C-alpha cells in the first residue's frame, strides 16, 4: 500500500502515553480512509458505553488516501467519534492545511483517549510526539491561540485549536485549523475540551509521499487540476464564494428563513448573495492547500457596528444561519458573527439553528424573560445575538447560555416545549438547505445520514440540482427537486458516492468534475487499492453501513431516521408552497432497496456478509 | 433540428424575445447588472445560427450572428436545447453537467438572471405566438 503510511498516533492523555500503531491494510481497502477508516477504528477499539465527554471517549482524526497530493480538493481530514451533541456517531470534514502536513509527517491519523490532568497541547514533529503544558492558552479564543502558537513554534506549523466553547463543553463547539478552517459539525471541540486538550500543533520536515504508480498518478493530477479549476461551478465559487448561488437558492425555496417558517425573502436574495459580498467586503480570495478553486473569502468591514479587520469571511452556511434563519439581512453582521463564532469556537450552523429556535420559542411564549435572564429574543436583532447570546452560549453563562449550549433538540426537551419547531435529524441542527425547496431527496438523506441532518454526507443536494451524472455506472437520473420520483433509487448510489467522498476526504466542490473512471484511477494509482467500479462503490456503501451499525449499537433504530415536524410540514410560501414531501414513502423504498431491516435500520445479515462484514454482522444479528 | 425549419428561424425568435425582455423593467434591470457581451452560439446547427446580447455600460442591444467585439461569455448549445431552455424546460445545471451546454467565460452574472427564467418563458411563449409557432410551445 502506498500514499497511506499505515501509521496512526495513539495518545492516552490520562497516562501521558504515546504509541505509534500500524493498521492492517485491509482496513484501508475496505474502509478507504477518512471517516470510513475512523468508523472501523471506532468499531474495533471504541468504548460504546462511554459518554462522549468522558475520559474513555475516543476522538479520531483521520486523513484520506489522497492527502498530500497536490490536487484540488483533497487536503481535507475527518474528525470522528461519538457526538456529544447527538449521542450517536459523528464525523466532520475539515479543509485547510492539516491533512497534508500529517501525511508528510508520516501518519494517517490520531486516536486520542483519556483526559489530561491539566490543559495540554500535542506537538507532532515527524517522529517526535510530545504532550506539552497549555495552561497559558486555556480560556483564550481559538483565533488568538492559533496566532500565539504560530508565534511560538513558527508560521509553518499547522494547528488544530479549540475556543472557550470547547473548554466549556458547548455541545456544538468546533475545532479550527489555522484559526478558521472548521471541523464544524457534531461538537468535537467539546470532546477536545473534555480531555483538556487545547491544541494540536504539527510540522513535517519533508514534504513527500509515496504513490502506487507515480507516473500515472502525476498524469491524472495534471489532467484533473485544470479541469477542476476551469469548471463553470469552480469559476463561480472562485468569483463569489460558496454563497454565489444564494440568490438562485432563494427563488427555488432552498434557503431557510426565520426558523424554517418561510421559504422566500426577495430582499435577502440580493442583499446576502455571494456577488454582494464580493462587491462590498471582499478584499481577496483564499483556499485550502493545493486547491485551485479558492472559494474561501477574505473580508474587511471598515466601519459601522460590525466592523472587522481583514480576515476570514463567512461562507454560505454562516451567511444564512446568521442571516435569514434568524430574520436578518445584514451581511456585515454575518461577517462579524462568523469571526466571533470562530474565536469562541462555535459551529455557526448549530448556533444559528439553536438561536432561531429560541427566537421562535420566545415569540410563542415558550421561553420567557425569566428563562432568558431578561434578554428579549427578537428576529433580526443582531446586536443581541452577537454581543449577548453567542458569548453567553460559549461561556455557558446564565440560564439562557446553559440552555442553548446544549443545542435545540436538548433545549426543547429540557423546557418541555417547542420540539415541533426544532429543525434537526438525530439531534444535529439542519444545514441551510431546506429539502422542501432544495429537493425532497435531501429530506431522505438528511434522515438516514449517520450523523444527522447533513448536506455533505453525500451529494444528494448536487444530484437534485442536476450536477451529478455518472453514466458509467448507470446514474443518469434527471431528478426533479420537488418530487419523490427516483429519489430512493438515486440515494442508493448517492450514499456510496458520499462514502467515497467522506472517506477519501475529497471536497464536494472539487470532486464534481471527477468521473467514475477518474475515481478508480485515483484509488489505483495513489494508494493502489486495485479496484474496479463495483469494488469501489461497494467500499463507499460499506462505509455507510458500518456507521449505521455503530449507531445501532448506540441504541439508534429506524425511528431515529426521521425529520422534525417543522421540516416535513408543507412550505408556507415561495416556490415549494403547499407541496407535501412523501417522506415515509421514500424512506420505505430506500430501506427496501438497501435491504435494511425496517426496525433495526441496519442491513440484513446476508447483505453484511456479502459486503465482507461477517464479523460485524455477528455483533448486531 | 426537432423544432426549427431552418437556422434563421430560432435566431429570429430569440432576438425578438430579448427585444421584448429589454422593455420589461425587471428583466432589463437584471440584464444591465450582468454587464457583459454574451454570444449564444448555436453554430452546431448552421454557421449563421447564433445571436448576441450586449448588456455592457447600462445599455441593452441584441442582434443575429457573432458580435464584432470579443464576447465576455459564450454559451454553446443546440438550437433545440436553446428552445427548451427559453421555455424553462431545460435544467441549465443538468445541461452543463452533461455537456449539452458549454460555457466559456464568466457566468457569475448570469446566476442573477436564473430566478427570472420563469418570466423569460412567459415572454417566449408570447413571442412564439406572435411568430405563428404555437405548434412548438412546450
């Protein structure tokens, strides 16, 4: 096996023990890398009884097989474990610069258990791995600590850092690479915080990796890079960022407004779309390592209440979650909110979703001034959101901060009201794509996704837009977004592609240009897996299945493959107004096609055996 | 061609469609924001089968053939797919993914027009009726 090093760093923070483990090659050829390989490691070594924030909990960082290759879109890594937000399987993909550096240092990943007695950081310099004291950084912002670490160790060192929210065990806290590339979803910042681990700092002395077939891999890389860069979607993303098509999404009914009570806000379409950000606050563009798309924004808001110095700008998810979702069309405020959330170490999607829920609860009288500590929660009141609510959440301060730090599903449960208008699957707040307008297939994949409502677990969102076409494997569906037609059928392939994407840690924006023959060529010339199309797709689907088995062992069943009432009620306005989603029909058909048990929500024993998962089947059947 | 008798017929319809669009305040406002010279290239259906729309400098113009200036954006497709597109019966993203539409140049401005395709389709139906081509209305 090439590209992958086969080595992971195993850290037990309780004992201060560091070992280098070698993984069996079969783990890679069966589970690819990234979140798939992390799931396999968790399956084999994880403590299924351990609470996510207990010392026994396992936190996994894992590269994909292409990390280190100078190819657009592959410089991502996956973080995984049991999510403190949902209690189920969680994984989160992060771009930036950590993944290639880890590969060059000689490792495919890290597995961290235990709890350090005092605040600590992990320093990795090739084969030297040390646990250092980090008391001086504890309590400080993630962005600030990133800068301090760069000053101490050098600019070439790559960092993963948590903010105060992670230290305070906010259930949706993030881990940031280079101070702004976020491991955003599922609350892994809180796991780092629970282990007293403030940061991981990394530098490799050499920048090389091995390849199974260097000549062919290089030829493919040279072919793919310009194709990815010059694709229409890439040019649009480069020009106007991930919010480039917010305007189109608004007219389609894809953009959630005021806690998903509306699907159309004409003024917001123009005010918040990517080209407006370009024309107002953009100073330059930036990228993850080796990526020619460069969809990242660098912005400066020169004056006004939301003035921010030049620095990382908001992506689509932040623009909507701190925009229309909470009743605001103030683009400058989203720039500020993104910066504040980064430094505090909070996921903007879950934060926006939880605050939007709280605003509706306050409007309905389900949350009172007594519950909020005297804070009025009003749609679009960005001053209160940015200057009061978000800091209270990060600090778990006061009744409101303590309540909202748990996320919307737990908060509704705690007050015994408002569950009907939460917006999540399996406890993970939904991203800023409303399946009622964005596509009914998205409702299905939100519900059956292992970590909960997620638009990047698989490419269903893109498939329903018409941007996924794999004729070599018969995926030629012309999907109409606002129907259930062929959605379950498409999902069978889509989850396999999602397994490939998230296990190879390939960015969905970049891999849109990667054809099935390209994927096979990449796997065969970079790590040398020796696959054909069938074996490759089986690996992708196997990853999906394994995550379901893990969730089953956490007590999840078919009842958990669902969406909340608010998400399934017909839209009240906009393009999708009045249209029902045939959710149960799609779900039943998907279970049938994937031969999943209708109660346990895992594949039947025969399917698991067919996928080479006989040992796993023995545990669950 | 499935819908057109000759290469001149679609161009006449499309130029007329844009001339109508220029008179619509909403569409003309949107087109001015695009601020590009666009060449709609259907030459796969005949050397003269193309037209241009000039949205630069706050003025709107259109005409048959290739523009004299170098276009900022070229969209190449068949005249039949163009008919489906102006009828709002062709998913542009899907068409681009399947290489039915090839784009050269920056299409970011056109994204702003995407929400207005429904309105364009209404004008297109009117145009086809005026040209006596009710038979190809989709």
